[in-house]
C-alpha cells in the first residue's frame, strides 16, 4: 500500500486526487526486512541498510560462491521504509488514519469501506487483505509457505565476513524438509540469521528457536551473543488465483493481489513494478483492471510448486542444481521474468530430474491449467 501511495505521490496526475491511507496499526518499529537485487543505483538506495556484491550457497556438501558482478543484493529495513513514507506523504491530498477495515463493498460507480469507527466512499479501493477463501490447506491449488524466524544477533568478537551474504545454507535441516539458514551480515560482529522453510506445513515457535540456537552454536561457533531484534513471517508461494478477486472499483494489492513470485517468495521489487501497472490503468480510463503476467512463467512456477509440494525432500538438490549450474545473473533475470527462451531452456535442462519430469507430467495431465 505504501509503495503504491509513494508511486502516486511521484506522479502529477494524482495531485488533484484525495488519497486515504488506512492501517489497523501505526507503523513505527522494524517488523520485517526486505531484500532484493538490482543492477546499479535504485530508487531506495538512500534507505538501504546494507548491500552485498558477493553471495554464498551451501548445499550438497559444497560451497557455491556467487559473484553478482553488475548486480547488488540490498537489504531494506521496514522501519526505515515506513519513516520515509510518512515523511514523504505529507501533501494535503494524503490523509492517514489508524483504523481497522471491517468490510469493503463494491457499488455501481464506487466502493465503500467500513472500518471499526467510520464509513468511507472512494472511486477506487486498493485492498491488501488476503481473501478469506485462501488457505494453505486448499487441495485445489498448490500451496507452499515460505515461513521463517530470524534474529539480529551481535557477537562479542568479529566472526562475520560482512562482504558476503549467505542465500542458503543447508548444512542444518529439519529432517527431509526444504529448510535452510539465511544470513545477512551487517558488520563483522552483527548479522541477521534466519531459519527458513519452503514447505507445505508450518512449525511451532519453539522449532524455529531450536534450529536458530543450534545453527548459531554449532555452525557459527557462538556460545555468547545478544539477540537485538526478532522477525518472523509466512509468505504464500501458490498458484491460488488472487487476481480473480479484483472488482471494478476494488483492486487487490500486495500478497492479496498475487504480487509474490510463486517460485521464490520475493515481492518487494514486484510491488514497485505492479504499482506502476496500477497507475497506468488509472490513467487509461479502462473499466476493469487486469494485471498482465507472462504465461510462460506461470507454467514454470506451477511446475516448481509441483516439485516442492509433492517432493519437499528434493529442495536441497533443486537449489543446488539451480545455483551450481547457472550464473547468478541468469537466475536473477529468471526470477524477474526477463529471460529469453534460450536461457529458460538451459535452466530447465539443468533442473531436469525425475521429480521435475513427474511434475511436468502432472501439469500436462491437468491440461496445462495454471
């Protein structure tokens, strides 16, 4: 929502529009961290906490080093983003209210919003609430959750190489699940350490804590450290048709609008791109909003989800092949949906295996239904 509001603020077309921002709670603290890759300078560089030009994947007993070359991997703390949005969106046509939305109703030429304390009418409502019909257990769709818990820890002595981030470390896993540790070193003594799952099932809070403590003790060799911050999250990776929930004057955004890349869980740069798509629609005077997407990537994502949902134990091998046999630049372009068919074919060939063949067969049996 704030990404969309900032995009509107930067476009003269919206100077005459009154824009109401509703949130059920005031955003002041750091409640999540966004990470993304970019070539060269980006619009958020002044807010970015840390950037890396080198990465590491540890899988199948190997260390795979990633030279990002023209790319940088960037970390943005939500606290800094919220502060920037509040400082930027101070024009008279922006109104902020802390209220919980109860219902949104489509009318003939507008939409109405009922909160816990008020009623509003607008030409368009942009709704980031997840549709009630979406659940991880829905058997009609492929559902994987990227779920995680992370600590920003501080050691008593320098132990981190803060020039290299760890995308995935599979040296510690929860059984045969696709689970790994993700590390963003902020300084030589401080890092965000997250234990992450790509799995159909969630786990208890104590399970995350167990693997975080185990990794920090056994793999980082730390017995004494401070936990400065905690973050956790659940990101849907699914072929659930979020786009079907758009109405003429109600447009779903964020995770609820299908802005999360189904095969990776990344969404921050998608939010930037999708916001521009919405702005173009509002200026076009078309009646219904449709979010354009490339069909081929929807097929790729479904096959990927087929593999992870039906054979979750294959995750380490899958990501080993992906990072071992393809350049990180090609992978970034693939996840950004910018690769050529030739590059796609190479990636598919490198991932070719029995789980992928079976996933493709199931996809074909469904009539290649996305």
